[in-house]
């Protein structure tokens, strides 16, 4: 039986060992924007060598806790695509759908420690009050039926130092909200699941897209509530269309071509500012990945303000 994060001895960090992860949701197939995030996460892990000469550990987690949004076959397709592009994980894939007992035990412990409460406020109600939740249900002793669960956010952390973006300040009011950790429809909220799993897997480095800068503030508050050390975060620029929309499954970004992976891999390296050598266009995927690990440079990753739309993938 898994032990609640609050009662476990896990620190959330592995000593003297880099542990990173890529955590896609199976709501669609891997597109170019996802490839950029996966590649950056992989290269940052594999280019890091500890005092014993060991490369960092890179894991893959499938965030399949929202069945209505999942696409049939997407999980296996994502894993197949990562392998085609030479991005091989070091430990068995973790599926969030198999972590329900751990999430439920953690929710029970938060309740026992008086760190959560039930809430029936709707989005419409919150919007009518200015768009920011004001803790309306915190003292009302709302019953569990037809209710969401919110964290009593004692910390409200809104600033952190990012590997690529430097000092980041998020929306302070948003960061201080009592946010939802279990949804009214019975599903576990992303914020809870991602932090619990990062602690469970001893993740200490998280490289991902800048669309998750704001959620990072809430996740930092959760780590603090659990009394666990948070990972070091690094947020990379997003690939966007000419219209300024990020490439995403929601925006129907096309899946990358598994049959001819070299061009997309080279383009992803270029996007990340790594300046791949021209001869790599004719090399095998293992050779491209080997070059990329050897030449990975955090300082070359462009800042958000330097991002340019991609005309063609």
C-alpha cells in the first residue's frame, strides 16, 4: 500500500543525482511543441554528469487522469514517437491513472491536518466576484456532496528563480488563491497529481514550456504545504503559429512525422538555440542525439521575448 506524501519519508529530491521527467497528457499525439519540451528536458538531464560520472536520470510520466480529454491510442503513440526520436527513458513509465490510491491518501491527510476544505462555488460565481476566488467556502463547513476540494493556501508563493528565465514573478493574487486539488466531477486536479508524483519519483529538475510558468507558483505552494523540497524549474519558450497561438493538441497542432524524424529533430535543436552542425542533417538519430547531449548549453536557449513564430514545421 502506498503511503501518503505527507507521511512518507520522501524528500522530493535525490541527493547527488539529477532526476528529470517529461510528462505528456494523452489528449493527442506528440506535436512539434511537445518535441521541443521533451528534447530540452532530455538533453538537460543527459548533459548533467555527477561526481561519479553518471548521467542524469530522465523519466516519462503519462498524465492520464482526465479520461474525457484522452484520445484512444495516444499514450502508446507518444511513447513510440519518443523512441523514434532517440529519447529513451531510464525507468518504467509511470501512469497517473495508477496513482489514485496515493492521491486519495494524500487528500485524506490534508483534510486531517486541516489544510483543505470542500467548496461549491462555480466558475460563474467566481467570475461575478471579480474572477479571483476569495475563500468563500473556507469557513462554511460545506458537505462533500457535489463539492470540489480546495487547498488552504498558507504560503502563496509567487516568485522563483528559473533556470532559463531568471527571476520570475507570477500573478500574486492568483498564486495566493485557495486552489482546487480535487474536482467536483470526482477527478484529481492536475496541481495535486503533478506535485505528488514529482515527490513520489524524487524529481529534482523540471524542464518544460513557459505556458506552465503560472502553475509553477501553485505547485511551489503545494511542495511547501507538504514540507518537501521543490525541484529546480526551467521554462523554455513556446513554439507558436503566425497568429500567435501556441502549438498544442487543443489547437490541433499536427503530429510530427515518425517516418522521417531527422528534420524535426534538427529544427527542434535550432529552436532551442543549440546551433546544430549542418552535417547532422545527414546523420542517424543516435548520432544527432549524441551530438546534442555533448553540446547542450542552457545559456543558448532563447528568452521568451526572443521567440519567433514558426512558419513551417
